[in-house]
C-alpha cells in the first residue's frame, strides 16, 4: 500500500508570539479550553484512538493491543489534550439538565461518559522539535472550524517548549490540510509511506 503524505511545519516567532498572548492551557478562554487528558479518561481515549487509527491505518491493520498500548503510552506521558470551543452566550445562559445530579461530571473512568469535541496528541522528536500525531474531531462537531482552532491552541502551548512543530497530512484528506494551513502550518516536504505485508 502506498500513501502520499506531506510534512507541514510551523515555527516561531509566530507560534511563540501566539503562546505568549494566550491564557494558561487549562483555563477556559475566548479561544477555547485546552486540557490535558488524565489517566482517569484512558478508557475513553482508547475508544477515540481506535477510531482514529482505523481511519489513518485502515480497519484491522493495527491490533487492538497495539492501539491500546500506544494510547496508554501517550496518556502516561502527558501528551494528549482535549479542546472545547468557547461557549456562546446562548449556551452559557442555558441551564444544564444535569446540574446537581452528578451526570455532568465526567471524572469517572466510564468511557461512555467521556465525550470530548476534539482530541489531539503530540510526540517529541528532539528536544527542540515535536510532531502533532493526532487530531480527532467528534463527527457531530466537524466542518465548524473546530480542528483549526484546536490546532492553533495546542501549537501556542507547544511553542513554549519546542522551536519547530511538525504535522503530517495525508494528501487524500484535503480538508485536514486546509485546517492545518489555517492554523499556520506550511509545506515542508513530500513523504512516501510504504507498507509491506508480512504474510
């Protein structure tokens, strides 16, 4: 199987300028809320990562054990974040039907209760370079600009530690490429991924 891939790159000063002007990552701001995924949500993240892996690598091309191990490693390393868009005034004014019932609390380990709008993960490449390895947006939240906003927010955080941020785009997914470009990434190289069957 051959896959055409593009390496995209974002570098300071733009990223670090954005980082210095944003609020702390865990805080809800006008630019949305970025939160590190805790161990308590590992089971939920495994489900999301399974969906992501099936889309990227094809259903069945990675074993569930391999997917679960990768998901656990990323969460343990603190490299997984969720992003929630800022609430509109109408949403802020709407009372929650779960208020006082405990249903709105997603701190339990139940995967079914963990329903993030967007999940992202990154991996260090060197001390100065990292790569965003996952951007997943809930199907009900797609085509709303959420992916672009989320990647921008994550980049502003990563730019505080890394001088270069990379992301790989599959050319068969132009919508993702458009979102990454809007988030400040530029074309850096064309890659080719080859897969050899071991059968």
